[in-house]
C-alpha cells in the first residue's frame, strides 16, 4: 500500500490541513463581502440622509427668500399708498414686474458685503391688483348677520362678462345662488350653530339640510367646479377677469381690463371700454368722473359707475424663487388698509403651479 496508495489519493485527503485552509479562505471572503455590502449600504444611507438634509436646507432658505420678497412688496405697497392715498394705477412702483434676476444683484445694490452668496439664487415675480377683476363676492350682500341676499346688479354684470367671454350667461345666477349658500354656511360655522339646528335658514338659501353637508366656503376659482355648468375650460377662461376676495369690493378703473369695464357699466360696448383703457394709458383716472369724461368725449353715455373706484386694497404677490436646486412658486394675498400711514396684512398664501 505504501508503494502506490499515497500517490493516488486526492491532495485534500493526503493533507487534511489544506481543506481547512480553503474553508477559512472562503469564509474570510464571505465575511469581507458581507462587510463590504454593509459598509456600502451604510455609506448609501448616509449619502441619502445628507442629500435629504441639504435639500431641506435649500428648501428652507428658498422659503425665507420668498418671505423676504413678500415683505419687500408689502413695503412698496405701503410707501406707494402713503405717497398717493387716493389712487392706484398701472405705472406706480408696485405694478412694475421683476424679471428673473440674481439675488446677488439686489444685495449688491443695498451694499451687502457677501452678495456673492446669492449668485446661485434667482428671484422674479410681480404684484397684481386683484381689484382689477370682478369679485364674485359682490354677487351676495350680507347686511344682517346670517342673512344673505343676491345682488341683482352684480349678477347682471357678471352675466354680461360671461357673455363677452363667450360663456353661457345663465351661470351668473347659478353662481350667485351657490355663493349665497356658502355665505350662509360661513355664518353658521362662525356662530357655532349646527347644521341640523338651522334647517329653515338653509332651505331658504337653497341648500339641502337633510344631506348633513355644510357647503365649503369658496375662496378659489377652482371650487366653482362644484357649480353645475362650470368646466376646467371655463375656469381657465374667466381666470384673468374674475377673483374671489374675502369681502365685496369695487373694481379699480385704473387697473381693470376692457371686458370687465364693459360688463360693469350697462350699455358700454367692448370697443368703447377699450377706448377708455387706451386713454387711461396716457393719463390715469383721478376719480370715476375722469372715466365718465373720457367716455363722454368718445360719444358714449356712461351708465352707472357705482361699482367702480380708482384705488385698491387687495393685491396678489406672485413670487418665484429658484435657490440652487430648490424652487418656490407662491401667490400671497395682501390687504392694504388705505389709511395713511398704511399698513398691510397677509390674508393667505398658496403654492402656484
């Protein structure tokens, strides 16, 4: 056996220690592979967490820049209101839009030492006079708390505006009815009265108290989709001409558009309204009498202009901020008192898309 057996046996059998060494090498490789996977996973999770924290930091910084832009706009509105307390018109400082501009350009103008830090931040936006639009809140008057009535003159004006835009004017009455129901529900919610405790009041307003649903208070045009007849296309069409403010407001003749002006003054054609808009570009209206004089000079007999004014209290600040990888697009509703010295109040704010 010694003559031929040892040479024919496998090496692992001939040397038992070699098999143990091979197993140890395989085990070590498995341990190293597992350790590498664990370390890679840890590094990946750490990198994700770092990126998340960095993204949150950039987002917070963009939010603060946007708030600064809104505060800056409020300062402009206050100063403009103090300088011209009886009139607001296109051409004042608040109406000048800001094209996309590096934040560092603004900081360098005010003497900031570290203005270069804003080189990767861009700011743009504009301030819009919301009283240039027809306010749907005018469709309903609430002289007595808990009692809302439809303003027939406002309904007729809104119907004319819809007709000018090629939309069914019967939506004006349906919108007024819906606004009255929501105004009543707001009154009920404010007083703490339960829906089941006021069935008569809701029934008189056209609601269905047996359903147990309180209509949502309308604060955006997209909610008009709850009114039968409205479609997304109609909402988009009336968007530039219609708004919903917290309280009824007159329309500013110095900032409104020709369709809204023609709708507010009975008998005023769209072409005649455009004549007034053109004349306004040469010299703003100091009062509604100036508007009547312009129309009279054009051979137009102006009707009732009681729903018009030449100053405004509600403005929208449209701020767009791009801070490295973070972006903030936000619309803020600002109220200005109109009493010198003016003060401003942020009513609401929502993301713009």
